C-alpha cells in the first residue's frame, strides 16, 4: 500500500513538473508564427494541444482526490500559508507561478494574432488622451485625420463609433499613457493579473489555494490575456472584493471588520457589478446574486436593505455617463446596433433562426440569459444535500452558462467565469476553455461565420462531457 502511494506521488510529481516545460514549448511555438491567420490550423492545433493536455492533467489529479497540485504542495486540500508547504512544494509552487508569468512575458511583445479588438482599444485610448470624445467620432472621420497613427489601418469597422462604456475608456486611456499602441494595453493587463494573483495569495487559505493554478496555467487564459489582451480581464479584480464580502465561512462574527464586510456585502456587490457593467455591459447579469436567499441567521439581511443597495447603481453609472450627457444617444447607438445585428458562434441562435424571425430569436436569447442567471442564484442549494452554494460557485455559473445562449459567443467573454471556475475547481466549466478555441477556425472561412460542422465539433463534446460527469456524480453518490 505504501509502495503504491509512493508510486502515485512520483507520478503526480512528474506530471506537475511536465507542465512548465510543456507550456513554455507551446508558447514558443505560437510566437514562431509570422502569419498565424494564414496558418490557422497549425496555430490553433498548438493551442488545442496545450489546453487538452492541461485538462487531461486536471482529470488525472481529480481522480486521485488531489486538488490540482495540492497533495504535493501540502498535506491538505488547500494551501494555508507559505510556512505550511513542504520544501518540495515551495519549489514546485514557485516553478508553476513563474511558468505562468514567463509564458505571458514571452507573448507580451508580440502583436495580437487572432483578434483585432486591441487596435480599437488602442485607438480609443489614444483619442481619449487627445481630448476627443470617442462617442462622437468614428475612426475614419476626417476630423480625426491628424490623430491617425501608423497602426490606424489595423482598426476594423472604422465607420462605427466605439462600443465600449466610459470606465473602459478610462482604462484604455491609462494604458495609452503607459505606452501607445497594443503594448501599453498588454503591460497594464499583465500588471492587473499579477496584482490579483498576489492579492489572492496573501488573503490566505480561503482564497489562494492550489485551485488558483487552474487559472494561472490555463493555456487559453495565457493566450487570451498574454497574446490577445481582451478588456474582459479587467473585470476580474472587481470579483475579489465581491467574493470576500460573501465569504460566510471566512467571517468571524466577533471580528468587527469582517462583520462590516458581511453587513454591507450587497452594497459592495452593487458597486463592483456596476463597475463591471461599465467595462462590458453583459456582466450586468451578475446582479442576479441579489436573488440569493440567506444562508443562515448571521448572514440574513432584510429585504428592504438588500434591494435598497441597488440605489447606488444609478449613482455610479450616472457619474461615469455624466460627462457624455449631451451625447447620450451616441454613447448607446453602437452597443445597441451591435446587440441587434451581430451574431457569431452561437448554436442556439443558429438553430432557432431557422424556424423563428431573427428579432424573436434575439429577444428569446437575451430573455433566457437573464432568467438563467437568476435561476443559478435562486436555486442556491442542491436538491439532495441542501448544501449552500458559495458565491464563487454561483457567480461561476452566472458568468459562463448563460453566455452560451447569447447570439454572439467569443472565448474572451468567459474570462471572469474561468477565473471563478478555477477557484471552485469546477471541471465542467473549465472544459469550456478546451472547446471554445475552435471558434477561431472562422479565420479559415471568407465570412466571419462558422459552418454547422464547426459548431458541432465545438459544442457536442461539451454536452457529452457534461452528461458523463453528471452520470458519474450520480453513481458516486449511489455507492457512497
């Protein structure tokens, strides 16, 4: 028995040490491409190999009751503090942390490979710092001709004004101050990721566990943040205080500071979610956590007090919109046009649009997204065990599953959801990061659309995996 345990630990150790080498080799392979879009199958095969290998390792650890590197880092399922980690675990944790950082640094100087969004980000930051209202002028407007840069031709939809809300404009202006073009954006986003990583580490066992490596070493996360630099990343720091405020098991009822966090958790939520919506509006579905019933008498807040917390939302949003009050319609025009006409990578939309009018399909999709996000919070206890879902679990499902019903589905929409899924070690949600990169096959087609066989290749394995996992959980419960 002891020999088998030793053998298993050796296998776990070998698997852990394989991760740095595999990730760095894959990232090096990505940066070796000069024209990724013209070699999309080869480029994408590297990403798919890396994500598949990473996910197989997660399954390997899970089957051995290990919390992803947890058995090697300490004798517990979670890391408590650095002095509780074994000497081997300290070096392993350091190696894994540095691997994630090195991979991001390798991708830092490279131009984004499979998305042009960063050029719009850079343009918005550039003209905002020049004192121009980005909601008044499209990039190709002759009034901005003197502000055009050498990368101006990389901006897509130059006849359309910006779709990004005011807080996003402030973030992009800050990135432009660091460095013009895409590099300033990448540097700022990398600093945000590092700050979140370090913050979670110092918050202790209830936040930083081996599970965080599920995020830090996820190849698609490294690619989306290190190479493509999508704005959705900036929502993640707003989730940390929100989770902290809802950590019921973390709160010491005799600790006045923690009690303040508990008592004002819905106010904190309203602030964080308002700011998230001012970065990307679709993250407003996080407000569905207000439908969550209380867990116990210590966390119970009166109905009036809970919902009155939402009064702060129009104040925050109004403060950011106020400078653009005379051009409010122009601020809303582009996002509304985008939500009414854009469609990509949505299996639900593709199927329903064959039998229903397009407008009806969009209304159905947006309505179902709202209902589903509320459902995950109202049904916050399991049927069998009556086990209360932690805020990380509820938000992880809220920021992932409903998005699958949107008319437009891009991999980067799921960045906050992947972060939360990592903290909760939810492999069902993390499997999304394995299949969603297939949407980049759109570069192989003349139109920015995906044929049915690609959608099938992307989402059928997801459904099968979820069904198998559900069946396995039922069997495990039966034989316990």
